[in-house]
């Protein structure tokens, strides 16, 4: 029942209630401009993801490399264990024939993109940090700023979830530092 529109045209946003866009979409994009000019709500992908995660046991995976693989490994493990998670990946997974799965269970497993410095818009129950590397410096300015944003994300766990836990790759010295910082907050 979803209508698919190809190409880029202001007409595509004519009847939307809310337009969700990624950081790759410039403010001058014709669909974004048309939606905003018509008084429609515009939300970043991360803001939308934060809203979807509310009220769910959100397992959110971030890091410079390996997010899609790690996210799918977690989702697949939950599925194999008989759970029914919703899943949102940044890449296509053959077993899903896509990158989305709408489940009815409590878990929401999502790839959480750090590229545009919007990690603060998502509050996970279980944050997962794969690694930290010199990437997306146009948004952060330095690797230390990336580390600080990761620490904020890792320490922002859902206080209402008694099963909250911080997960990170111990092979990465910066991740170990983030985990130490986040666990002290």
C-alpha cells in the first residue's frame, strides 16, 4: 500500500504530513523545500529514529565501521532466539530482502548513523559502539569530538530500562575510553 515515487520532484511532497530526510539531502532539495514551504513538518532521519525507539527496548548500533553487520548479527540472534524485533539497517540484508523488518516484539534493533553528529537524538536501552575512526570530521572537527559524542550517546541509555547495558568493541582504545567515560556518568 506504499506509493513509490522515482526521481526528485516537489510534487512528491505535495500530500505528505511529514518529510523525513537524511543529512545527505541539502536544504535546497526540491522535495524538502516544497514540504517545508507548504508548512509540512520536516524531520531528520535520526530525529524520526529517536521517536520510533521511544517505548521500545532499543538496541542501537553506531561506530565508524561495521554497523550494518553488527546490527544484523544482533537482530538475527534475537530472531533465532524466538524474539520478534523490529529492525532498521543501513544496508540491504539478503535474509530480509531489504533493510527493514516490522516485528511485534519489544525490541527495536537499529543502525544509528553517527555521520552528522545527531546521536543525541536517540536514547537507546542498549547502545552498541563498534569503533571510532577519523571520519565525518566536517561535522565534528576532531576525533576527540567524535569520542565525546559517542560518550554522550553511550551514557544516554533509557533510565527506565533495568536491562540497560553498554556494549563496545574492546579492541578499540577509543571505544574503551568512551565506555569508561560513559559508565561514570
